[in-house]
């Protein structure tokens, strides 16, 4: 399989043929909830409402 990049969520390889979404800033993310959650937790911070 041809590696075409790294997921900005899980940091695993993305291979040609994988279902992904492209981030407006050029990143790629696997099209699944686990990767979305990892990405959001990385860019956000926890606080109280």
C-alpha cells in the first residue's frame, strides 16, 4: 500500500484508498469518529462552563 500522509487525529499513516477528509490548512484525517475526537482534544483545552 502506498503511504500518502499522516492523519492529524490519530497520527497513523494514511494509505491510498483510505476514506479521509481534508483539513482547510492542508492536513488529512481519517473519516472516523475516533480520529475526530483525538484531533479535537489536541487542539482544544478543557475548562468549566
